[in-house]
C-alpha cells in the first residue's frame, strides 16, 4: 500500500467521524421532539430470532442491515417454504429492530421490496374491474396480501351462508304440512227463507219480506172506497156495495 493510499484511508475515516459527530448533534436537538421508539415485545423478539441466527451463520450484520441482506433472507424464507404470514412477520420484526435503534429501515429499499414481491405472489380479487386490477399491481406486497386474505375470507363466508340457506330450504320443504286439495264441487249451504203463516209474508229470523200487490192494472175494479163507506152499515156486516162501484 502506498503512502497516498494510506493517507486517503485516514482522510475518509476522519470524514466519517466528523459526519457521526454532526449527525449526533442534529439528533440531540430533535430527541425531545421525536417519538421515542418502544421496546421490542416478546412476539417481535421471537419473530426476530430466526433472522439473528441466519445472519450469524452468514457472517453479516443484522443492524444496521444492508438491503441486499434482507433480500437474501427473504429468498431464504421462500426457499424453506415459509408462508406469506411468516415472511411478513419476520420482515416486520427487522423493521421494528431498526426503528428501535433509530436506524434506516432496510425493508423499505428497492431490493427488499423486489424480494417480497417475488415471495408473496398475489392476484387481484376476481370481482375487481380492469383498472382496479392494474392499480393492484402497484400496491406494496403487504397491502396486496391483506386484500387477498380479506377477499378469500369474504368468499368463504358467502359460500357458508349460501349453503346455510340451501339447508334451511330443504328443512322447510320436508317439515311443511301437506295442504288439503279444495273440492270445487262442494257448495256452501245457505239458509233459505221460511214462509210465514200470513199470506204473502216471509221471514228469516228478524228480517221479514212482505209482498206488495200491484193495483196499477186499470182492468180491475177498485173497491176500497166502497168498503170504507159500508163499514158503518150493520157494524160492517153484509154491507151492500153500490152498483156503480
């Protein structure tokens, strides 16, 4: 190594140290205003442990982690048959680790996103329109996975309800009583009016129907006036009728 190369290494080291000091001063000014990262819970620590073991075997750093290291780890999970939910949990634990130490998230880099997109293939819901399916491709893998999972749950619930309705219809058809066919030949018997003893009078319970004689025929004699005049003769007995009546 020449003297010039050694001096260049020293210069870069000093420059890096100066950057670290300046960045520390910037952070100190904003420390009270920025939200404090929370500690890792037990579930996150459990999801993070396989990544720590893998980086130890590969001889690479786990924090700060390089984007291509995350990419390689995601491909490793895919090759071992990890499910979509497991992959998302593991990379979420890597993000939480870097947030805890105020480090840049390597999961958000292009290399890591490419690996996730390849490891989590997902199709848009069949009910979506063409334009919506085109926009679906641009969504983050985590969002596409959530949409696909919810759409699968919806279809499963719809099929369950359809089967339930079908079973209820079958039960209703088997338990319904048989209806008696109507015989149209049977006629309802109506009460007939009873004839009263009086001439021309009919009665049915409290309702009476009286026959009225029609005297409008001019061919018959009207003797009502003669009967009235002769009613006083011999107390109304054998009263003679006028010859003109």
